[in-house]
C-alpha cells in the first residue's frame, strides 16, 4: 500500500472575499480508504471539486499528480476518463427515470445512435449485483429509498471503470443499517484494489473504515493520521478539526420547565401518495415551556411526517386530531395559520426546503415573516438588513457580510440562517427536524447552545434526530415512534440507547 496514486500539492483556491484552500497537501495510497475530515467550511468539498474538475485547471494554484503524472482537468469528463469519479452529497439522479437509465445517462450503450436496451439492462443487472441491489433495472429512482439510491450512484461509478471513488457525506441521509451496508461495500472494494476518498462527519464510521485520515482546518492541512500505526480516537480527530479538546460534546444546561405549551391529541394522518393507507395512528404528545423534547425512531417511523402534518398540513391527507397551544385549540390547517398559532418547523432538508440558496442571508432571514419588514406591501430594505444583522450576530453566522449568498455558506452556517428565518416569526414552539445533519462537531455544539438558549427563554423545543446520543445529550424527555405510533415516553433518567431500541423492538413484536 505504499504506491501513491494521488498527490495534491500546495492547492490554493480563492473565491471573492475568501480563501477556501491555502496550500493544501493530500497524499493517497493506491487501494486504501482515505478519510477527509474537518469542520464545515474547512475546504473538504472544495478540494475534491478541484480534483474532479468541477473547478477546472487554471482556477486554482498548485499541482495534481495522478498515476505519477501531472494532470490538468478542465472538466469532470477529463477526470472520469482516468477513473476518478465523485459522488456528491446531493445525489445526481433523475427521479422519474429507471435505475438503468440513470446508470448509463450520458454514457449510453448504443449502436449507430440507437440505445441497445437488452445490453443496457443486462449490464445494469451485473452492476447492481456488485453493489448488492436486487431491484429490477426498470425500477424508477423515485420508488426506491435513499440508501438504495446511494448504491445506484456507486453502480453508476462502476460503469465508468472507477479507480478512485470520492464520496462526499455518503451516509448523511442513511439509517444505521443502510450506512453499515455502504461501508461494508467500500471495504469489499478495498479488497479488490479500489481506492476511495470519503468525506464524513460521522467519526465512528471514519474510524471503522479508514486507513488514513487527513484533517483540514480553515482551508489548510493540519495533519494526516495513519490508522494502522496508532489507535485513533474520536476525541483525537476532533482536537485536530477544531484546534482544541472538546471534553463535553453537549453544553451544560439546567432546565426550568413550565406549563404545557403544545399538546397534540389523537393525531391521525393518511399517506401523502398512498391515499388509502393510514400512516400515523393516534399520536399524542406534549411540549412544555423551557423543555427540549426528543422524538426517536428508525427511518420511516413517522417522525418527519408527524412534524410536517402538524405544521400547516404540509404532508399527508385525511388528517384528524387536535392541536392545542396553552390549552386552547388552534387552527394549523395551513402554514400561515400554523405560524400565527406559534409554531415553526426547521426542515431536515435545508438546501431544498429550508433556504433559497441563490438568495443572500438577508432575504432568507426575513422570508417567513415579510409583514414585519414591510409597509403597505413594500419591503423596508434598511429594516430587513437590521434584522439579518441582528440574527447574524446572535447566532454567530460566519460570512463576509449579510449579503453573502446562502449557497456559499458552510452547512453549519446555512443551518443557522434557517434557524434565524424561523426565530424571526417569534414562535412559542420550535420543531427541529435533524437540526445537525451534515454539520461538524464544532458547529453541532453551537447549534446545541442555541437550543439551550431558546429553552432558557421559555420556548418549547421538539427535536427529531436519528442520532440517539444527540437526543440523550440534549433532551429532557424522549418519545419513541415506530410504524406511525408513539410507543414509549422516557424521562431523561430512563432514556438510553438500549431503552429506546427495546421500545421499538417490543412494539414491532406486538404487531
């Protein structure tokens, strides 16, 4: 494993107003899994976009050595011709096309300009077998889960004779089982001689699969750790990422819990698409002032669907049940009415549903409450800027100005802008759906601190998370969901990963 397949030397990449990469060096051995870690904004994705030709030669300084030669990639096609394939965090699949069509899109098997469908489907079956998928090649992407979609992306890479596979946050949207399956596949590819670079914030997964770990901080290379010559702990990686020890992953908090703010009673919802199928069954829960309440459950348990159906009926149909605020029934039949009732919902998908990425921080911050920054239908841009500046300072959003576009912010800072947008509506109860997904440990700590501050101000927090340690570290109570039902309610003293999983398994056995 001493063969160097890739060396990036003194890579420097500058955007207007910011130096994203500053003399970064990376050396990857052939046939290894090399992890790239760092806080949001450290430069990981930017470095991989330089390597893959997304940022073409000439737009950066430094050299790329691949297979012993200096390379100049002007397009993604240039790097793909040499077997360098990148799978981005946002999957590049066409939902309404089949698996086979997606795998060979732009790389069609054709004779005289006519697609050879029998050969395409036969080749697709071979590729799906390599990644462990048993779905038919004719299956539409929209009909399979995110875990399987990731495997389709890898099959697509294999169709291009990949030698160096780059995966950017491949397990960010996956449940534990799908994550394990993907990581095991990478380790199987390693046995076959394939080289992989994986970017991830899930340090337990990094420790499981990586041969070497390169840490970036503020656009520079901090160090590369060899996992075969030393025992690498998560705390050791975190220290390199943030430049300090983080003895406590969760900020301390002394809860001051008051009266019930939100009560949901006998909430029943039928599926959004399969309209004869009931998805949520008699869901009941409460959230008190100053309390952080968690909802745990496996993928598909109904957590997000519960939140979205309560918030303006933005998911599902044939919805019945009651929502009460401070003991009085409220109308949450539309999003504006839910906002007026004192609810806010921070979506799990900040890029698609939480932000207008091409808009700046100002426009995103005031988007959900334009009435407070306008008069007679005309927006007061000065007041709008004051609001955005206030939240930028309060939530410590790192940007060169309030006019920076959201697309150019790191994941953690994008999440803070989404929080700003909903805090500006002055909610009594804030529903947070996967609030730290895809952000690093340093940014997570800041989000947890913000949650604590909101609870201290008397707001109620309902938090959905797939990371059980996160729920246990931040919540005062945890509800457990399974198959569209609340199956347990655990106070902080009784909540553990074991008790949560036990509640899920027992409820499954009963049905």
